[in-house]
């Protein structure tokens, strides 16, 4: 089976299991959960998958990330992060152009060109110091800008937090990743494993903080993910489709504004405590946390979330 076929098959399995989890939850608990939070009707299935992913992280990924951070010199970790981030700029550029963000798309192309040539194949991030900021886009965000609703929250095996819309966009994201086409297969698999471990190592402190502070880590990560995702969509267009959750500012849009017109500073921010002026459904509030962009484990940051460069 080819590289693109595997994610497609996994996505089909997740969709079937999600349907089974929904139809199987006929008791009062399932209906109460849906009434409590309509964006998470698959909560029973999602919590099961969340616990599975958590065990994988606890017994495999986190120990590997701790060893990686202790053994590998920091400059080499930075090189790994920059190399894969540079490859990610290609698909980010395509999505920025598809969203009509031409200036950002051109900037991403320039970033990739400069870092690939003068930055030793992307190991050194010269572009950021040259005034070309790093952006983060995926096809799920592009669909959101085009008006496709996010749909319910879903936790994917190994990939973590997502929505129905973003899960449907996964095949395009896999196809748009240049690393997908690296041969031989062993090199591609080793590189992917290195990328995941490196990303996990970059958020060890943040994940430990969440484990100590959150009473219900599932709800904390879900709400933080959906809030941040809504912020990305709404910052890329006039109004966001994910209106159940309050929109948060996008990292790459320091001049983005809330719906009531108040300015928002760039970078990560906690949700505002002020009531929204929008006539949407009642909003869920949760503390800000390192949340993924698109479908990836909740303990892995979005590109740009890691402070290394």
C-alpha cells in the first residue's frame, strides 16, 4: 500500500468507529454529554482514543523525547526542527495562496528558497532573521476559510485532536508534505520518527504543566485545541465558521482583531474573559495551551510553537 493509502485507510477506520461509538451510546450519559457540549457528540469514543494515545505517549514517545533532549546537543535539535519546518513551508505557501493570502504565500516561497540554499537545506533558519516570518497553514484551515464548517471534535489514533473537516483534509496534507515522497522507505520512516520525537521534546515542560494543572486533561486539551483552531480560521477571513468557540488571535497575524474591534497582539494568548458581542451559541472557555494545528497529537505543537530556531 502506498504512503497516501495508509492515512486514507486509517481515516476510514476512524470514521466507522466514530459512527459506532455514536450509535452505541444510547444511554442517558451520551445524550447528556451531547447536550452539555454539542461540538463533542463522540465524547465516549474520543475519550477512549485519548486514553490510548496517552498510553502510547507515556510508555513510548515521552521517554524517547526525554532521552533525545538529554543526549542530542541543542544545536542539532534546532537543526532537525528547522529542516522539517522548512519542508513544511512548501505546503503552507500553497494553502496561503489558496486562501487568497498572496503576500504570505510569496513570503513562504521566499523563505523556502533562501533557507534551502543559504541555510544548508533548511538546517539554519536565515529567513526569520531576515524579516520573513514563519507561517503555519494546512488544508483544513483552507477549507475553513472557504466556508466549510468544522464539524464535531474527534480524536484520531496517534494523530490526536482534530475535527471532521480537518480529518477529511488529512489526505491532502499528507500528499502536500514533501517528505512523503522521500525514498527509500526506511529513510522516510526514520525521518518521520525523528520529527515526532523532536516535536515532543520541544513541549515536555508544557505537557508536564498540563498534567499537573488540569483537572480533566481531555476537556482542557479539547477546548484549547478548538479555541486555537477557531482563532486560526477566523483570523484568515472576516468571520470564523467555528463560532461555538471564542476566536483567539493567530500567531502570524499580529494585527488581527476580535469581533468587537479590539486589537489583539501577536503570539499565543489566553482567551479573553470579556463576553463576546457575537450572537452565537454559548461559548466554552478554557485556559490557553499548546494546541496542535490540524490533526496531530495534542502534545505536539503547531509549527512555530516551538521556540527553537
